C-alpha cells in the first residue's frame, strides 16, 4: 500500500512572489498556448526550463516556443519521453518540478516512471486550475462519446479490468 500522507499540497499564488522553496534545477512543462500554462512557465524559477511539445497538439514548427523546447517525431509517449531524457541530464540530486497542467496523461505517467528510473525519487508537481469556465456548468470537456482504453507504452501491464463510460 502507498502511504499517501507522504505527499504534501501547497497553494502557490498566481500574483505574489514564490518562496525560495520554489526554486528548482529543472522545470518541465507541456507546451500549449493557454495563458495559465504560459504564466506558470514564465513565473517558475529554475536553472533549466524545458517545454515539451507533444505531437498530439499539432503545433506547427513556427508556433514552437523559441528556446528550450523539445519535440520528437514519435508515435507513442514512451519513445517521446525516452528521447527527451536522452537529450537532457537528469540525475539523482536534482530538484525537479513538472507542471502537469498541459500534460497528456500517458506522457505524465511514463515521465514519472522514467524520473524514478533516473534516480529522481521526489519531484514537485504543479497544476494550474482555471479561474472559471466561460460556459460554467454547460462546459463541454470532450467531444464525441467514445474513448480509447489502452496500455500506456513502456509501463508494465497490471492485472484487472479497465472500464470506459460513454454516458453523459
């Protein structure tokens, strides 16, 4: 069993300065053009800050952030994260922060696994809540009624069943 008491939660201000505890060696964020992702990336203090540009977001090369961005012509999350980690120095002792706001879940899961594999046993994770949804309770969070249940590439298969509800 996992002892979830070891995890901590702190709210960071959107406007106020962050404390020195929020200084990292490496800050990783999934690139997208939303204001909340862009704001946290600019505000974060780290020796190295990296944008991961996932192919699923279909950004053109002219839309990529100009500095410290990584993208790879891969077909799955495992290859992407492995290629990324092969291009950066990640090792035990680094203070790492990952902004999960723009992350696609399989990438997030495999990155967590690979950070552990590279000796990072602890990292900070940030998620930026939206301040509001324009359509409030009528906000649509997905299109279509189907879903895909599949193995996350690179992670071991677990026993059990996966279920997907298509009900609204």
